[in-house]
DNA sequence: GAAGCGTGGGA
DNA sequence: TTCCCAAGCTT
C-alpha cells in the first residue's frame, strides 16, 4: 500500500483553496468548542494556553489554565511572581521547563516590550519556549496575522488532504508543511482558519478511526478518495522508555523530611523531590547506595524498612522506585539543594507527580506495623 | 537530525 | 499490559 514520496510539494489550485477555506470556516463556526482560552483574544491568555497545550491534552489543561490565569491575570503579574509560585501552579502538568521558560519570557516581555507581547514573528520567536508553532498560534489567534500554526493536528490533516507520505516526526517535514499551509490561510480570518485546522484534527480527522462520514471537506481530501486515511500520516515510532531502578530516601529528622532539588537541565531539572539514587538493575543494594550517597554530603543515616514500591513512566524513562526509610544519625550543614522540611509543609513545594506519589506512599506506611524488609 | 523532556487516558 | 499518544521546544 505504501507509495513513493512525491519529490515536490503539493500545489493546491486557487479554486480548491477557496473551497477548503469556506467549508472549514463554516464548519468551525458551527462546531468549535467553547474553551476557556477562547473567551477573548487577550494575547497573554492565548500564550499561556498554547504553552500548556504543548504535548498535553485539552481536558488536562483546562483546570490548570483556569487556575493559572486566575493566579497570574496579566503578563505583569506573572513576571513579578516568584518562580517557586509559578512552578507550584504548574505542579503535575509535566514538562516543567515550559513553566520556567514562560516565566522568564514574561519578564522579558515586561523589560523589552513594555508588557506587550510582540507582533513580529522574529521577536516573538525569540521568547523562551516559543517555537515556530506557538509563535504562529499567538500571532494568528490574538493578532489575526496570516502566519502558519502547524502542530500535530495540522500535519495530520495536511498529510491526508494531499496524501503526503513524508514522515511527520521529522522537523524538515513540518517546515515543508508550513510552506504549503501558508498558501491556504485566508487573509480575512487567519486565526479562525488555523484553529479550524486544529479543531478538525481534534474532532474529525483523528489519528485513528477518523470520522470521514461527517467531515466537512471529505470531497476535497485525497486520502479519503483513495481510502488511505488510516495509513496516513506516516510517523516513525519512538523508542520505548528505558527501565531504571531507583531508590527514594524517606529520611526523617524528628517531624522533618529531607528534600533534594534536582540539578538543572535534566529529568525534572530544578524540581524538588526526595533524595534520589538512580542505578542500573542489580548494580548496588538499595541501602548501600543510599547510605553511601548521603555520606558524601556529611549526612549519616541508618537505613530502615522499605516503605513500598511504585512505578512511574516518563516519556523516555521507566522508573521502578523503591522508597526506603532512614533516620538521620548525624549531619552537618547541607548544601543549598538539600532542605529539611516539616511534613506538614510538603504541600507548599512543587513536587513532580512521581515524588508526590512517593510521599503519599511513605506517609501512609511509615507508621505501619511490622518491618517488611530489614536492609542491614 | 535526533534525543531529551512529564503526565494521564484510551485502545 | 503495552502502546500511542496530546495544540512542541531546546540542545
């Protein structure tokens, strides 16, 4: 069934383009979802929604969005907020560099652009966390500028409309699709047209079992005409997450617990969590690893019982976590990225979900009767 | 160009 | 259970 990739880009005819524009906008006017970021065209709100929606489902985003714009109603409020507060508002949403970049970009908008999100593609794209898609989305939706906003939905739709066999997981494919998409955008309603493309992808032209029966542009779709809608788009499969064994320390000093801030840049970079030791399966015993690791900090602990186990899957990593209880025996002043925290204060920290799960597990079981597994 | 970066939901 | 995601960006 596979076909050869066309060497050249699709060249839609003017008549075809007019039909697509008309049918798609008419359908959008009647079927658009009433989403909270569609209540007005405040560029700041559009911006926040687009960052949150990166690789994240609409249903997941909605409550975060409502709470975020309530806590930070304007770009000025966001820029002036402490970073801890911004990250806390992002807790559980994932891809936390998005929050850091958004915060930094808000500061830049205040300092460089007097609080107004720039209308120039070159300037808005320079903001941290704003790439090609997000720049196009903000400019077209908030400012009605005729620029492409090509996300996964749009690539899927275009791939089917033109029976395009290029791998949409490649960056080069997205750039080519932007070039074609640019020719489809109507001068009068660029923002609505871009949203209509995405809405079609979300509601009708879905990844599996697309609803071609009710598609407003099925007569204009080459994949539908050839029965190829289930074959397209072509997308290279990703690698499965690499399994890792990990130990979390639930280390107590009185009614305090030791937290650790993870190093910037990597997995959960800059986020607080329980002291964490990653090791390949079978490389070290849990207690030895924990004790050795903390000893390097000048902290002596006596490992106790295993409080429990949990599994957590990231995009590229699978953690098999063992939560180990330990009591501090003696310690000196720790570095800045370690902090003793009252158990009752843990809720004030922005903990990624994997650590939130571990804290819940530990607090439930630390007083449970019986030693499940003595380490020494 | 490819890899790294979270999470929860549905098939 | 396992897989594939869902309105991508950065390095």
